[in-house]
């Protein structure tokens, strides 16, 4: 797709933990030629860098809680101001609270978000998925015990080490699912009320789900 001639593509991807949000977000961003901006990946990068901010973020993430709205708004506004984001972006993991949704809308303007996608998967399905999830500690590519990288446990994309995330323990997962229900479901509903939400069944063949998401975006934007 020609990045210079097409309209901007500004997408949000919602979905509770384990819904397949990360995988689909990477594919969609590639398809539409926009940067994949994952706040979870950004925070994990800060943790790896070992900055003071990273250390604080790690405690919050490992407990399954959310980093403050104020800090997240700072991170995301800096990221959206980068040159690669001028012609669109795909946000994965932001906004995660009603406040973040309103902050984002204030930042982009009322017409600044094209579509929010919600990957719908039942809670008992995601608990099972998360406990078998494995992630590249360098680039964030997703794998699982059932679908490991070609050479266990080395990332097919970047050669990084593929491990289980520290916040994928059962206790932290339960915390995160409760947080999602309490904090994120209201912002998903808010986008729905504004006619900006499309919900897709997140159970089924990954490629078919990707195709469905691509058609939804294409029909809406082009
Ligand atoms: P998951 O969707 O499985 O929780 P993410 O990688 O999106 O994984 O996020 C991991 C953690 O990073 C979250 O549990 C939370 O602590 C923190 N985080 C990510 N995005 C946000 C955000 N927008 N607001 C607050 N905290 C966030």
C-alpha cells in the first residue's frame, strides 16, 4: 500500500489478556504500513534498560496493576510525535482506562481515530492460553508451548530469547483480567457508543481472524 497516497490509518486494538491482541496487532500494522505501538512492549523495554522508571514499572506490571494514566499519556504522546507516526499508527494496549481514552481523543482530535477493534474471547479460554504463552524478550513476538519457535527457544524474527513473561503467572493473570474488566471494559464501551468499535470473535483460525480484521479496516477506511 502506498504510504504517500493513502489516507492515514489510526487504529486501536482491544482485547483481554490472551485474546491474541499482540499477534493480530503486529499483522495489522504491517498490512497497513503503520507503526505497531504496544505500551506493554514499551514498558518492558524500559524494564530491560533498568532505568528507575523501568524498575517502578516492573513492580506495577508484575502485580498485574496499571501504570498511572499520567505517565502513560506522557509516553504515548511522545511516541505519536515521532516521524514514523505521521501517517497513522496502531495502538496495542492503549488506551486502557476511560481517562486514557479521553486523553487520547484530546490528543488526536475527535476525527483522529479511525477504528477501534475488539477481539472477543471468553475468560476461561484466555486463562488457558496465557499459561502456555511464551514471548520473545527482545522483540515481543508471541509463541506458545503448542506453537514454539522453529528452534526452541530462539525467536524466529530476531534471534532473541523466548521466555515466559514475569506477569504471566496465574496470580498476576487473574489480577490483570480483573483489572481489564474494571478499567478497560468501560473505555471499550465508550468507543462503541461513539460508533468507532468493531468486535471480532477472537476464537478460531488466526489467519482467518487476521483477514476479518483487515476487511473491517479496509471497508471502513478505503
Ligand atoms: P496484557 O494485555 O497481557 O496485560 P500488555 O503487554 O499490554 O499485556 O501490558 C502489560 C502490562 O503493562 C499491564 O499489565 C500494565 O501493568 C502495563 N500497561 C500496558 N499498557 C498500559 C496502559 N495503557 N496503562 C497502564 N498500564 C499499562
